[in-house]
C-alpha cells in the first residue's frame, strides 16, 4: 500500500499569505497525485489533477507541483473562503489512498 | 449537471446490515467506473470499493473485504453498497464518487453529498 504523508497537519494563516502543503509518497507514483479541498459538512472537491494540472472553475491561486514521491500544493494569496481541509490522493496503485489531511484555518 | 445523491445511511447495531444507494444523473452512468469512499467522524478519507462501468470488475479495501458488496444497476443509474457484519469501526460518512479515466490516468472527479452510517448498540 502506498502511504501518503502530508505536512503540516494544521496551519493557521493570515489572509493574503501564501500557503504551502506537501505530500510525500512512500514509493514513486509518477504524476498520479491529485489534490482535494473539503469544507466542513461538504464532500471533497477536486482542486488539482495529475500533480500540476488545473481544474476548470478552480481559482488560479491554487497550483500544484511535483512528481515521483514529493508533491506540493500552493495557495497564493489565501482568501477567507479557502478555510478547509486539503487532501492529496494517489490513483496509480491499488489500494488508492489519501493523505491524512491538512487543515487550513484563517487567523 | 453531474449529480450523485447518496442515501441509505442510519443507525445500526454491531453485526447488523445496511444497504447504501447512490443515484446518478447528468451523465451516462453506464460509461463510468464508480467507487465508495468513507470518512470516519473527524478523520480523513478512506477508499472502500470500486466497480467497473459494466460491473464486471470489483475491488475492495482489506478492511471491508468479505463483508461489503458493491453493485450497480445501469438501467436505474444507481450504485449500491451492501454492508454486512458491521462494526463500530465502520462508522463514517460514505460518499459515492465517479471515477474519470483518460489517457493520463484516472481520478475521482465528482462526489455525492455523503450518507452517515453509525454502528452502535
């Protein structure tokens, strides 16, 4: 099983600050890594696909990078509406797995 | 507009059974693989089960293998999860999710709103 480890677990950030969340895979997964945003009492929403590809309708302040085992989600100029939990997910190898999540709080 | 509506959750005693449903609309249901993903209260996401577009291929997480059965009815645009021998550790919100595949790979692109299953005496 591929284990995804996110850091940090929690981040308290001021609006307009830059947020960086990392996801490390226990073995290489190429670019089969996706990022989801989940707000309280909502289902996950796809933010970034295949490590760095943008999703239609998602604000351009969200971007992703990385390949192999190390990946990064960046939120440039955080807005209040970005308060949520963020999860990385690998779809390259069964069982498909998720990172433990990073909760982003707005100060 | 793609819509996935989960239902069937509730309170069940340990050892009991429950059947979840996911009603799909806004896309050609029979052309897509579908999955169930769960989230225990205050915890992260855990993939549970997969079924191919035709129903011919299924996969399960080790934690539910032998107890849960995934199925689908393409004529009714519906996905199901039969859950037997339920344990306290199965308590979670269960989401159905569409699996979209392209030449690049596959991912979960649309999710239902989730249905809460509580296993408790």
